[in-house]
């Protein structure tokens, strides 16, 4: 499925000290889904006490919310300041994780937002190609 990207942000955080140090790189992408819904896709790489890579989404967001998206370890997503019009969307996203040994850590704490393009991703691609062909 194709989604239109509205905004994308990445954060890097390090927690603890050797031998219980954790490095986390988190990238969130705010996308326009079908029927004008918004969603957040995620990509998270972590290393240290445990190493791994998780990615997924988009998770549909229709307003402020607090949601546990994983039980072990507990991953909590908090959406606040949600604003959406036909042309613009904005929200603050905070993600906390109950990390073994270290405790609760914040791996993302930033605002995602931007202009919402009219149409879907395929329509935008077709319009761009048409404009390019007409320019030649």
C-alpha cells in the first residue's frame, strides 16, 4: 500500500553506562492514509544490553491518545496536541520504554506535522509525471 509522507523525524538516544548501556535510534514517519486518516510508521534500532530492530505501521491516529503498543518490554505511545485540518496536521509524539535494568526511558519526544497534500500518493505521482511530460 502506498501512503503520502507528511513528515519524518529521527532521534538518537544513549542511556546508562557500560556494561548496561543502550543506544536507540528511532525514526517516525507521519503519513496520510486512505480516507484522509493519519498514521505513524516506525523504525527503531537498538543496541547494548540487547540488540535488535523493529519496524511497522502505520498505526492510525485520529486524536490525542495514550496506548501501550507492546507489553514486554512495555512500550507506551503518547499522542498530544493533535490538530488536523483539510490541509495541515500536527501532533506531539512521546514514546517511553521500560528497559531492563535501566528503567523507563524516553526514545522519542518530538512534534510531527506538515501540509497534507490533496489526493493520494499515486495521484500525486501521476500529476508529477504528466507535468514533466507536458514540459518537454
